[in-house]
C-alpha cells in the first residue's frame, strides 16, 4: 500500500465550479498535511497546510482533515483556468520528519 | 529577498561523469532536502539534513551523495553509479524539527533538469 495516495486524474471541472481533490494516507501517527500546486516544469508551491481535524479556509481554498478516516482533501471554489495544475498532497511522517508526497492529481479547469 | 536558489537550471551529464547540483538558502532554515521527480510522478526523497554536518538517506539515495558543511548550502552530487539520472531535481528547506507543525512548511527552489547526453 502506498503511503500517500491520490487519484492521478485528470480531474476536469468547468470554470466557476468547485474542484474537489482527495488524498489518503497510511501512517496513523502523521501530524501535518500539506497541499502543493505545481505547474508543468515548475517547482511546487504551498497552497494550504492543516494539522487539526476539521476545515481550514483561505480565500477560495479549503483544506479538510479527517484523521480517523485518514484522509485530507482540498476544495477549490470558483475554479479558474489558472488553477489548472497538478496538486500534490504531502504528509509529514511521525517521528522521522520526512515528507511523503503523493503522485499528484492533475486538475483541468475548462473555460 | 529570502529564498532557495538552485543552479544550474539545466544540466547535461555524459556517461561516467559525476555532476553536482547546487542548492543555497538564505531563510536561516535548519532542514534541507533533495527530491527527484520523474515525468508524471510524485516527489521521491533522495537525502535530507536536519542540521549542519549531518544528513540521512532518503528512499532513493543510491548513486547520489551530499554534504552539509554550511547551514545555507546542501549540494547534491549525481555519481556515475546512478544509471538513470534523467529527472527534475528539487531542493527544499524548512525550519526543521521541533519547531511545531505550523513551521514544517517546505519551501522549494526552482529546480534543475538533468539530462544524459
């Protein structure tokens, strides 16, 4: 079982819709969770981080964490074509401080 | 401006040659990381360092070497033993362990694309 799993996509949504990206992880002791956006040929940039159960909102982005079910999600409201990118989920492994990345979900926002 | 600088942006390696990728940060971060990314893949950890003069192997360390003689510098050498080096290499840093979860954010350099001639 992969340590951090994401659906590779592509996930296609129309402009203005809500995009929902999901990530599951295997290490129950994981403590911190991150979403990075990566445009083709560029380095990842941090979008959201969360470490408590529940929702965390920042502008059009909402991160949701459910430690009991071991999943973390990212919602993008009012999706724009500029949101088209690959979204990487990352989890900090308990005790080792290693970041474990998923393979990413490619999002396409259709104008 | 504070940040992480990787150089060169593009690098070509001949067979049997060792090449070194540079990574410098002026964020005063303790921890630094090297990742490899293959097309359509996630990031795989090569080496990481939590403190000067100390580093640990990641998941794919074979064929690579690093040093951490200064806090701000963490160069990666791709040796001739790495038979499939073509990839996008990313250096990252964070404040380091024991700083609390809100300080665990990774900051990335702009990457180095390594190709084999």
